[in-house]
C-alpha cells in the first residue's frame, strides 16, 4: 500500500483547505448516519472531574477550577450513558484532550472524538461502527473527489472499503503475532507495531480486534459470560493510523461495577492524585438506580481521516493540529 | 410575556430529556442552514494562547501547557478567519469556557458557541444570523411539539418569530433608555437590565442593537466609515436571555488592525498576565498577507435555547449545565 508522507510543514494552502473539506464531509456523514438511526446529539461537559477520564488518568490536563482540581475531559462516555434511560441512542462529537508531550506523527494533545452509547448488544454495536465508518469513507469518495485529487488520495482505495469488517479475537491476534516471530505474550497491551502487523495479515483493511483481557481495559467494560477474564470489547485498527475506535458493552450490574472499579489501575492512579472512588459516585448512583444493558464506543476522527488520506502523520488530518509545540 | 421559572433541581427526567432533544434539534437546524449556504465546518483548537480570548482575557481558565501558559478557548473566531481565503464561508460549533464564579441563572462556565465567518458585508451577516435563528426556532416548533408540551413551551410564541428582526442603533437605544428614566450614558456597555428594556420596547422580539462605540468592543471590529468612533457591530438581544449573539465586520487593513490592537483594553489585560502583542503575531501576519473584507459572529446556543424554552434560568438549557458548583 502506497504511503503518503507529507508533514504539516509541507502542507500547501490548497492541501490544507482540502483536508478541512474532507474532515467536514466525514463529520457530516457521521451525523447523517446517527440521524438516520435515531441517535440524539448530547452536549457533554469538557471540564470534568475523574469521570471525564479514559484509562490513563495521568494524561489528563489539570485545570484549577475555582480552587478545586478539574480536568479537561478525554471522553463523554459516562455522561452519555447516564442519559440512555431517557434518550436511548445518544452521541456526542467534540474535543478530547491528552497531556502527551510527544511531538511526532502519532500524538495530538487535542483531537476530535465521536462517541455513541445505546441500548444494544455487542454485535449490533460493531455493526454501527463499521457502518458509520463505511458511510464516512464512501461519502468522501463520492463528494470530495477534487480534494482527494489535490491530496493524491486514491479514491479506488476508499471505494474498496466493504462491510462487514474482519473480526479477530485478541487471543487469536496474539497467536497470529507470535507465529510471525513477534515477542508478545497473552495479557500484553497491543502496541502500534502489533496493530499494523495484524492489519497487514487481515488484508490491509479495517479489522476489529475483540475480547481483550479485562486487566488492560477500562473499568466498566462488561465481562464475557463464557470467559470471565475477557471483556466484550473491540478495538478497530486500520491501515496507516492503527487503533481508531475503542468499543465495548458496559457493565450495568452495580455490584460488579463497583468491584471492577475498585480493582482498576485507573482508581489507583486517581488515588495517587488525591482523588477517590467518590469521584465516580454520581455515575455509580446512576447505575445503581437501574440501567438496561448498553454499549458504546469512541471513534477518533483524526485517525479515520489519516486512514482516508493514506497519511502516516496525524498532524496532516486537521487545520490546527495541536501538540506540545503548536499551541497558538 | 409568561415566564417559566423552573430550575435545574426541579427538572424531572422527562423534562431533562426534552431539553436535550430540543438542544439537538437546534444544532441540527443550524448545521442544515450552514450546509445549504455553503459553509464548511472547521475543527478549531480549544487549548490556545491569547488568540482564543474574547474581550475579557481575565475570564479565561489557565492551563499549564507543558510549562507554558495556555488557556481554554472562548472563541474560534481568529482561527476561522484565517481559513476564509481558502474556504470562504466557515463555521464551528463547540465549547466556550468562562472562568466566572457566579452561581446564578445567567452564568455558565462552559457553554456551546456557534460561530460563522464569511466574506460578506454587514447587512448580509445580519441576514444570516436572523435566518439561522429563525430556522432553529421554527424547527423546534415543527419537530419537537411533544417536548414543548412537556416543558410548557408555547409553540405559538415560537411560530410568531419572523424575519427580519428589528434593528436599533446603540445610540438610539441609549436615547430610548434615557427617555424612560434609565441612568445610562453614551459610551456605557449595556447591562442585562438595559437589554431587557430594549427588547420590551421593540415588541418583545429578537432585536439587533448595532454600531456600538469602538472603545467597548473587540479589537478587530471594523470602524464605521461615516462615524469612526463606532464599529460595524451588532448584538442580538432576545426575551428571557438578553444578548445571545455578538457580530461584526472584521478589520482587514493591517495597519489599522495593529493600531486597534495596541489601543485595546484586551492587550493591556494580556500584558498584565505576562503576555504581549506577539501572542497575536500569527493572526496579524495572516491579515498582513492579505485577506478580503469579511464578517462573522458567535451565537450562544444556550441563550437561544433559553429564549425557545421561555426560561429565566440558563441552567435549564442543557443536560449538564456547568458553573462553579456543578463540576462532576
């Protein structure tokens, strides 16, 4: 697969305009899909306490919030979940912040996250994910031909994207990697190089890696009924960008959820920063009051754009890519 | 006009769900309008330096950005303006942050701002504003009848909104206020009570107040050709919420812009915080390189929602209203 290796500095103004137009088209396609499937957009807070964190609470930006510690949110997931009993299918699109100092082709300190939550089972969730991404990619191929030409994007590659996407379990992926000589052990988190190796072995196409070990994933992912050391989760990995979606069924049993939160590495990180399980009280109370089975995901827009552009550099995916050096 | 005085604490879950559905419908209507008029959505940064500030830089939340001072953005205006030469009509929708400690019916520390910038004259800008707000209000009346009933919103009041909106100059508004005994002097900024008095005198309907004194407005608003102590600006004021839109032609002459920035109270505030005019260098350079006449505005979504709901309390306008006491 051809690799385009342009960097932000090399972006000419017509290229930048093309990127903006493509990004806008993908947002439009996503919202159009959500509208068609009865999702309601929710405005979630971007200043939060610990309930705005993803797995690694140490990558949150702190904000002095009138003398108490606030954070810049990484996810609106728990805020969406709390609305499911009243709204059913919900989504939000907005900034996600990571205090990551790396200045390279894989890191942004602010990026756009598309999140959905809905009362559904695992398979239906994966179908929504592959279908919305299919809609986003094909809409660019249909409506942004000129911009694709400007950027040297092969429209044929976009048109070739088909659903359903391949599915491989985490356990099979580990075996697959080991069989090609990669030094990786069951229980390890997958690194970027691992993801690319799996994508390559799955036809250089978007691939779901499913059923990760519970220990390496977010505390509220639901345990697999057959194999309780696994969770009903999926990461979508794509050429060029690697992991672009994290998805899972959510634990809706109160006692199990509290047990999982207590055992999580996230809570230990939070306690080291002076927080406690009480920071999750409003969410736990919400689950305690009764919530139907549900599932959801976060789609990293810039990673999908990277895949569409065929770019090795996430800094090429938006008008104002933000990392440690580009604050303006 | 009837006043609904429900507060966040009184919101029942079906009322909250109705508010979320109405807010989503208004966002959908706005995006639909922008799509129809050739606007491209732009993802702007929410972590910025001083170029993310509105008039009062002292209300920005500070963020320690890898050892340098960053801020949570209040506006994407300058970032949108920089794209006009390549994209023409652009818009963004996202959070705007204000470090305001007040816990009351008028303040949020995070709210949703809808911003547009386009190459156009002042009158065309005002037309876009009244038309997009007309579209938002009427779409709620058409498609969210059930939610309006749940919330006791008088749909007839929404249907009665007509364009064009009334227009009154700032100078005439001052005379109007003085004639009813209000103690206000030409050159004063308008307070909330002033805005409501003007709305009441203009038929209890959305009203543009235009051509403010230069001294009390954002540095890059364009001077009026006939009266150089005025700028070609407009605030839209509405029943219940007061000011909900700030709009203006932008200064595109480099020398004038630099002179206006140097004379601005914003720059003096910035210098007190350790910043300087160099924080605006990228934007000034952009204007220096040549930009066509253009104009734009920021529409405070929560204020429009307040007007639609007929609510005196901005905390009733969204699922997670954020002020000093509600961080979660």
